[in-house]
């Protein structure tokens, strides 16, 4: 797995550590989830979503993409709500 360095303010770094500790996750896991919520997905993840949507119904590529985008947004909202509680 590649490594990278980011620069955060002291306050943001402390907040990140607190979120990770409270949720029982590593900082890497918290950052990864935040990136997903921001819409940073791999091409592979998007293809998997489209394939799943197509399997579940007879859809055109456009319909499958629309469904995948709706489901992604709903999942992100649910995850955000669950983590914020």
C-alpha cells in the first residue's frame, strides 16, 4: 500500500485521533472513509457498483449508472448519520 504525508492543523489532527479512538478504527480507516464520502472511489469500485445494479434488474448502462449513484449517495448519508450519532 502506498504511503503519503499530509499536513493538518494541530486541532484537526487531534480531532482525527479522537474520532479514530472513539470508533475503534485506525486513522487510515477514518481517512479512507472520509475519502469515500467525498466521492473518491476507485474505478474498480465504480465498476462493481454498476455490475451489481445491472445484475439486479434489466437496465441500460445509463440506468445502471443512475441507480449506482443514488445508492452510493444513500449509503454515504447512512454511514455519515451512523458515525455522527
